[in-house]
């Protein structure tokens, strides 16, 4: 899988679980971002219990941004 194809979908039943899973996904994304060297990490909260973590051209390398869609 190429770094640009990294998409992780997270579902959780509590805020604490969601925060934990997001932190784990960010660690994975950071490892992939280092290989690519051009993309940052976008965390998108679609609903309180649904989130995606992706490598994104919209985010500068070395940064993580979060957006809310709900």
C-alpha cells in the first residue's frame, strides 16, 4: 500500500475509546508519512462515534489537523 492510500476508519462507543483509537491511528499514519515525506495527517470526525484518519495533501508534512463534519 502506498502512503497516499492510507485510510483508517475508527468506530468507538465512548469518547475515551475514540481518543485512544485515534492516537493509535496517528502513530501508524506518522510512520507512513515519514516514508512519503510530503503529506500530513487529517483526522475527520464524521459523528461522535465515527472518525477517519488519512494522509492528506491538504495538510503540510509534519502536521496533524482535525476537522468536524457533524
